[in-house]
């Protein structure tokens, strides 16, 4: 049903449609509206579940881990410092191969303190072993949340659904909230092969010796790589029900043969799509990366093939190295016959607005055939003391 | 020494049949924690799910692909056991299942790093029994001081020397902090009194809501005594008043295990290498520390009313020396 909803409320409704039995909630801006909306659904008996208001994000992640291990579909959401506080549990959840879904309302990391959007938080835990799906708009957030449960439970891997804080979570949009019967047809009842069971007791989370640890890591890595197929199948199955894709692993907008390709994650993709429509004389192929983990190497290679320039935009960086996404895109260039020139920018950090006017500037930047390895796009050096420039 | 007049076969038959933890695990000889864990599962029965904090118990029972546990058991991390147990309990509630959730951790995982998650668990009124195996230091990492380490005890991070007499600070009064959550039932127990542990576990199993049991469990390696002396030393901790065995209901003191023959703290301290620096030479520092430790024991005896004037001699040492409201304690 088409509704005008705030992103957070739409996500909460999508979560409720998945019928989680346990929700762990801890407030943090800009995620808080999601769990507030869920608590209202519980209070009004529209959602029957155990709503556990924990004392920290660390416990939020731990509660849903315990709950899933005990056989219940579970959910939590967080952002920024909360994701970092959870980090140890996030690795643990993934290593135990527990199917869970978490929404990350992407926000910058302190210090300097910022409550506004960038993607440093989810990027900081990119190696934890979770599937990470980034949403370009709130419709994708709704559809991806529902798909995330199917993917998580089919792969026995946790899924982090990343939505840009404020830009998506606090924006009102016309959103199609699917019918309960559509979700029920798409999402089977919760099943987890290794759930704790009094009738068939087993031990989980045990000590592993060096004789087995490498094999466990291999299995986990392989499971993530294999998840690409499940992510694609889930999107296709969902498209059959509601008539729209949530973005596959990667999707391309604009001229797929344009010399200039732009690759990015999250809500900036919406801005760039609009820019393409405005600046029609500046053609580009926009590579919308939805699935960052597993990193869809082959799909990205195909998408950037024959491009002369690839602009990699990201809302995070690896301080002292450069771009995170940029580095990963560079790492696959050796498989191409004519590797493109990479222009890697961090942009929109700590909530800095990304207007459509950046588009011609980005295209202009491609005139540089020897671009710097990486730079933060819109730094005003005049704001910095001499020694920091 | 005590003579046992009951034939051993008859004694064996009196042992509970069920044990949730199998022999063959890798605990040290005389491990108080292994004994306590076995006693807990004897009393709990098989209809439980265990969340176990990182620590010796987790390590020595589950070297993959083996496990000593005969009940559903999971380990996640060091400091989130209260929250893991909360999640399990919430899921069981949502599924309409009634298995009891038992959380287990050592003193490091309970007094220190896992305290926040435990406090949250108690505050949220989850139906969970939390067991703290208190061996008074980080034993799994090789004996480092914890918030539970007693004053003056030597550990590898509180060594005695020219400037120090072992741990400078007091043992954290965890049971009072737990009791301040006004949970239905909180108690302390000691591996020296096995049937008391079973009784307290059984009681907690029947309470709907959060319950807490702190079990004093000697660690021969960390305390520096022979494994054969674990029970004797645990008993001395109780008999000196250094480890009061008490029960609290909704935060109020409900019962104590009275001590008939109160022992001087030196009897307990001398038996352990971790206090040997207190007996090397009788200088002023040593005198002050011993007086301080005796004062701590005396304080416990006074505030909990541990001294018993019962003259009945129905039983022998151990459980026999303690009575509960005129009836046998154990």
C-alpha cells in the first residue's frame, strides 16, 4: 500500500511484517525512530514480540544473538558509536553463523563528534563477516529489510541493512509498504539448523584449536561469496511478488557504454541519478553498488568494462591509506584488459550535503589523466590552520 | 577426621542421578568451579539452556569437537552473558517454552567486565538464574587480580613487594550490589557445602524472575594449594567469616549459614600460597594486614549475625557444623 512515511517508520513497518519474535532496542541518533516505531507497534498489539530495552548496544547485539540461538527471528538497529560498541558481538554473531538482521542508520564516528551521516560506522565493521546491503532510497530500505531475513536465514549469515542516517531515516517519501500476505509468501518461517534445543542438546561457541580455525574461516568466507547467488535470487523472487527490484548486487543507471562510470553506495545514488537527468550533455554510467559484502567482484568488473574513467565516491575513508571502496575497486582492475583511470573521492562526510551540482564537477575531474590516489572532495583548506593543509 | 558409617554403595545411591556435565573435561585436579558446575546441573535437571561467559569453565568443557555438556549450552563472549541469557529467555518466552535459562560466569565475567549486562538482565526481570563461580581472580588468563580478589592476596597483577602487600583494594561486595536490584532471590554458597548449593539452585529454579547465586570455588592453581585441599579451604573461608553464606529475598537478608566454631582468618590464609607474604616475617606491615583481614571477617560475622550459639552436635564437620534455624543446613 502506498503511504507517505518517514524512512524510519517505513523500516519499522517492514520489520514488523517479518514477524520478529525478539527485538532489542537501544536509542542512538539517527536510528532511534526505528525502534520507537516498533515499540509503538508492540504497545498497540499490532506486533506480538518480546521487546527488550537493553542497557547498551553491546547488549542489544548480544540479546538478538541469544534469541536467534534459542530459535527466534530477531532484530535490532543501531548507528555510529553503537555499531562500534557492538563490534565485538558483530564478529561473534557472524563467526557463529547466526541469521540476524540489523539496520545501521549510517552516521559519522566521533571524534570530532557528529550526529550526521556518513558511512564510517558500517565500513568500520566491514570485515566482521556480515552481509552488508546499502540502500539508495527508502523503498529499497523496506524491500531490502524483508529480503534480508530471507537471505540471512537461507545462508545462516547475519545481514546489515545500511541506510543513510537522516538522509533516509528522517525523510518522508511515498513508499509502498507490502501486504502481509506478500511478505508471508516470500519469507518462510524462521529456521535455524543449529538452534539450542533441550531435546537435542548441543554446545555452541566452543573453543577451536589451530587445527580447525583456518577451516572455519574458509567456510565463513566461502559462505559469504556464495551468498551473492542467494541475494540475487531473493531480489528476483521479491520482484515477482511486488514488481520491483531492490537493486540486485549492482545495478546500472544511465548510459551503460559511457566512458565515465561512477560507482557509489547509499543515498548519494539518488542525487546522482537526478543529476544524470539534469546534465544530459554529460553522460555517465552510474553503478549502483547495493551489496558491499560480499564484494561482487565479477559483477563490478563487468559493470566498469571499457570505461575510461571510474569515479569512486564514498562516505568513509581509511585514514592514512585512502578510500575503502576505492581501494577495493582498484584491487580488481588487474582482471581488465584496459583498466580505467580511478578517481577516488570521499564525499559528504559528517553530514556535509551532496548537491546535484557536484555532478559536473566530478565529470570535469575526469579530465585529469593522472589524478591523486585519493582525496576528500570538498575540503575548504581555508578553514584549516596552515600546518594542517 | 570424620568417619563415615554409611556404606559407600548406599552413599552412591543417594547421589542425584542426573548430571548435566560429564566427566572427562579438562579442568585441573581439585577445581572448585568444575565441582560447582556439576552440582548446579545436578539440581537444575536437563530442562535448561546455559549461557556461559568466557573463562575456565567454557574452555575446559568445550574443546571442539568435544563437549562435556549434556544440556543446550552456548558461549558468546566474556562480558555479555547476562544479555545472551536475556535473549535466550526472551525467545523462549515468545515461543511459549518454559525451559529455565541459566547464565554462568566467573568472578571476572560477573564482578567486572560483564557487570553491566548482568545489571541490565536483573533490572529487566528476566526469568534467569545467574551463577557466579567466584574463585577470586582471572584464573583462565593465568591468575590476575579481579574486583573479587580479596584484600592482600597475591596475583600476577597484584604481587607483593617492597611497596605492596598484594592487592591493595577490598573484595567487591557483589551480593549487596545484586541485592540492591531487589530481585526475588540472591544467595551465596560454597563448594564445601554441596547440598546447600543444590538446595539453593532448586529454590532458584522454582522462582519466576531473576535470581543470583555466588558460589565460592577454590582454584588450586591460583590460590596455591594442593587440589586435595579445595574443600577444606573453601570450608575455612566460611568458618572464618571471610565468605559469608547468606540468602537475600527482594534485597533483604533472609537466612545465613551460622558458624559454630569460628576460626581465625590465619587458619584460612596460611593454607594458601597467595597469602604467604603475610607469614614470611612478622613486621608491622604484616601485622596490620592480618589485623585488617581479621577485622573484615569480624565485620561479616557481626553484620550478618553469623555466630551460632547452637550446642547440638548431631553431625560432623563440614555441613555438620552449620545449622539453619535449628534444622540441619545441609
